[in-house]
């Protein structure tokens, strides 16, 4: 997997190799090749490319996906450092829309 021409990680023979710090990447890959990004932020926006090879090393498939992260991060305002974490957070609602090889993902919480 690449993001804007920067190698993120690869999976080969069931083993994952990271080309950047794993914590910085905030991503992982599943055995089926699916890339998961944790705690998505605006800076994760960009062109992602997955390249798949056959066992003999021949190119099997290559696909580009544009990820656009919109919106602002929520900021907690608390007088006491930990008091704002005592309330339960409602279940987030995730929705996605795919148009012209671009996926738009929206996460919202209704209160």
C-alpha cells in the first residue's frame, strides 16, 4: 500500500512489513489485503494505491483510491482534565458514498 507515492506497508507470505513507524501510520492490513486506518484525520487524505502480485511475482492488479477526509476534529472543553470522559459517548453512525473511484466516509454522533 502507498499513500501519495509513500510506501506504507506490504503483506507477503502472510507477514506484514511496515515502511514507516507503525504508530505514525495508524494503519494495518488484513490477510485479504484490506487497509484499515485508525483514528482518521484530515492529513490522511490522499491517493492510496494497492498493488497485488501473483506468487510468481507477476503483476495481478493495481488500483488507486482517493480518500478525502472532511470536517473538523471535536475538541473537549473541561475545567478538570478528566471530568469530560465520565459521560458515555453515543454510538457513532458511519456512512459511505462511492463516486468515480472516490469514497466519501462520514462519521457522526447524534446527541
